[in-house]
């Protein structure tokens, strides 16, 4: 939401703000529970926040790229597929890294 305002210069609806606040509350609740269990790590929090930032920036980059190639549906499909594949690949890598620790 913040990047959409800063980079895309778009206004954000109240529904989007509400959803972002719910996600943030869930994030802080998860951190609180991990801290209570003693399994909270600064490294994990930093990786989680940075991955959220990079996924948001990737979405914004894809949005701006799709605006440029909007006239050619083949390129649009390729960019959307690459974005989805990229997200899946990153998530698999993080899941594999978690299982080895």
C-alpha cells in the first residue's frame, strides 16, 4: 500500500487499508506468539519483512510493465506467468531453507 502511493502515485481505497491493517495485526500477533514460545529470531523477522517488501515491489514493477505492453496480449501473459513462477520459486526456496534449519 505504501509503495503504491509512493511509486505508482495511486490513491488507496478504505477496503485496501482495512485489509493491510488486518494483515499487519496478524503479523504482530504471530511475532508475539513466537516470542512467547521462545522461537522468535531477528533473522526470521528480517527475512519475512524483506520478502514482503520485495514481493510488493515485484508486483508494482509487473503492474508498470503490463501498462507498457498492454497492446500485446502475448507479452502480458508471459509477464504474468513469469511473475507467478518467480513467486512460487522464491517460496519453495524459503520453505526448503526452513526445513534444513
